[in-house]
């Protein structure tokens, strides 16, 4: 069980991760249309790693949100 504060904190982390994902998504689209961009495959891999890190942080936050709250 987690506190209301933990739920709120996890919700904020989740929202931050999703918000940052949109910018990375735009960057990824740009790299795909530009033939992987100026950084070549390295630039693409950097964006994919950043997306994976945000996805992991979002999943961790969801795991906290999914727990029952203290009464």
C-alpha cells in the first residue's frame, strides 16, 4: 500500500515522461524522414534509448499508481 502523496508523485512522474515522449517522437520522425539524420544510426539509437528510458520510468510510475492506497 502506498500513500496519497506517493500516488500523486507517481502521477506527476508519469505525466512528465509522457510529455517528454512527444518531443522524442517528433525527433524520431525527423530522423526517419531524413535518413537517420546528421548523427546517422547513432542519432537514431540515442533517441530510441531516450524513449526506452522514459517508457521504463513511466512503467515504474504506473506500478506505484496501481498499488492500493493507504486508508
